[in-house]
């Protein structure tokens, strides 16, 4: 096996890994990549649905696009939440508590957002809920995206390699920026009368995609280090 480059040499980790073992770390990073990739796919579906609605001038086909796209995105995001739950549950120590707190904050933000949506919609909330309008309402999705950004930013210190950590950081900044922008323009259901507001939920997709690329890169770096451990002895995938 060829000798590692200067940027590939091992260094002692400044923090304990969130899960035991190099193989366990790679698997954990892979789960984070899977979760963020699913979030990105779901948000892309929302963006596509909003785009179709805008192109059809919010006529009858727009309602169908919002209904189908909204519910498809919801189910994809539920699958992403499931993968994220598995990834967070195996993390021990104080960082595990911090990640679980951010995860619970995202759930709390979703519940509060849905409650606010139902309160504002009044007697129409049930019909609007079934029509899958709620995934597009900033007050519903933006607190979730902000909590996700906090969660991945906390976890990002355990992404193996400088490039992976940079990608995770960029993805988190994107989620923060889009969420803040959406909340600044309009928060509630009534603000969806402004057509561009429908796009904001889908614009989280690039942020989640960059996060997925960062975690996938981290997993690849960790697996590369795992292969070297047999020959070179214990080391850390802290730099690539």
C-alpha cells in the first residue's frame, strides 16, 4: 500500500468519536448522509410542485401538483426522519444529548408550526391540511430546517476530513439563510398569496444536498482510514 500524503497523515482526534470504532463511525456518517439525501429529495419534490403551480398560474393543475407533490414530499421526509432517528439514537456522551436536544427541537418546531397553521386557517384548516398546503408554509418548515442546521452543525465536528466538514458547514449555512429569508418575507398561510413564497420550502434542497455530499465524503474518508489501520496501527480520520 502506498504511503499517505502529507494531508492524509493521521492526527490524534481532539474529541472522542460519537460512536465506538472506525467502522462504527463510518456507518454513522453513512446514515447521516442517507438522511440528508432523503431530505434533499423531499425538498426537491416541493420545489418541483411549486414550480408547476407557478407555471400553471395556480389554476386547477396547480392544486393537483401541490397535493401530489406535497404529500409525496411529506412521506419522503418521514423516511428521512426515520434514518436520522437511527443515527442520533446510537450516539453516546454529551454530544449525543446535544444532538437529541436539537432533534427534539425540530419536532417541537414542527408541532408548534402546525398548530399555528391550524389556528390561522380556522375552519378551513382540515381541508388545507388534506390539500398538502402546510409543507409550503414557512412557519411550519422553517423552524424544522433551522433545528436541523443546528443538529448537523453540532455533528459536523465529527465529519472525517476538512472537505467534509466544510461541506457540512456550507449546507448548514444554506439552511439557516433560506429559513431566515422565508421568515423575513412571510411566515404564515396567508402570505402564500405572494407566489414566490411557495418556492422557499423547496429551496432547502441544495442545502440538504451539500450536507449529504459532506457526510458521504466523511464516510469515504473514514473507510479509507479503516483499511490503513491494519497496516499502520490505530490512527484517526480527522484529516483528509
